[in-house]
C-alpha cells in the first residue's frame, strides 16, 4: 500500500516548500489545492470566478468544491504510487471525504504536522514574493533575490500574493484555528500515523531531511 502524505500546519508553516522538496525526493506528485485554485482564478474559469473573492478575503472555499478537485486528482494514474497533499484537508468534512477516497484508492494516510510560532508566520508570509512570469518563489528575509525585488532568472519585478497582506494573513490564521486545527485531534483520535515536526528549526532542506527520516525514507 502506498502512502498519501498529508501536510498539516498553519498557513506559512512551510507546507508548500516541504511538499516541493519531498515530492522531488520521493518521486511522487505534489497536490496543492491552493495552487490548483489559483490556476483556476488566473484562467478565469467558472470555478475561478466563484472562489476568487473568498480566497482574497483569506477564507476557505466550500468543501464540495475542493473535495471534487482532490477526488478527481487522486484518481489519476500518477497517484497510484503515493502522493503529497498540501493544504488539503482543511476541515473535518474534507478529512472525512478524503478518508473514503484514500480507502478506495488503496492509499494509506500519513500525517506530518508542521508547527510554527504565529509571529514567525506573519513575518514570513508578508516577506513572501513570487515571479509572475516563471513562478519562482522568494522571501525577502530568508531567500532574497540577488537584485532588489527582481527575479534571479528573468529579471521580472516580483509580486506578493494578493492574500499575503498582514490583514488577510490574520484572517487566514483565524480560519486555520477554527476550521483546520481540529484535524490534529481528529487524526490523533483516528490512530493515524502522525509526526510532529518543528517548521522553524533549520533550513528547508534540514526540515525535509528530518521528515524523510521520520518516514523511514532516508
Ligand atoms: P496557505 O496554506 O499559505 O494559506 P494555500 O495556497 O494553501 O495557502 O491556500 C490559499 C487559499 O486557497 C486559502 O486561503 C483558501 O481560500 C483556499 N484553499 C486552499 N486549499 C483549500 C482547502 N482545502 N479548503 C478550502 N479552501 C482552500
């Protein structure tokens, strides 16, 4: 049975960064509901139009929309050997739906819970920048571009994600506390394989190594 690695943790805890590193090391797909939703918004699809305002307010989009996205994605052949879920599930309803989908697909849930202090989170997220041309990510504090707020690869001026302003970050943290934090208890109670990992001790590569070790994949 292959593992579905579920990354839990508040926004800005480094789930996306870890998902990229782990997907590369483990050779399995990285599924980010945030990225998929942002692609829909950018493409101006019907789904994108429905979720745009919700996302820029830092709130969660309705369960049935993300559930459908993830169920379709997990049904593709590249997930048969395992996958990494980043930003999903985010509510008990999503976790319940996911449990059924994973069981049908023969995937075994393994939880990695990234813990990071909220003050660190706000500082991290508000310093986050992205290249609108190639998608490269930067952080003005921890991973700054060589030239002032321009992409190292193509020189494009960097931008912040619309929902990365301090005010919206606070809203996202509140959504996390109210809707997503209960998942920690949910998975512990369900007896799932569960690993707690500090998300602010060491470089992203060091944290990834620690996770791989816990998974017995080092
Ligand atoms: P972060 O983890 O940094 O908050 P994401 O890229 O995972 O960022 O998510 C950005 C936004 O996309 C969320 O604030 C929310 O509006 C929406 N979103 C992503 N995943 C989900 C999900 N599983 N359920 C509901 N909304 C989601």
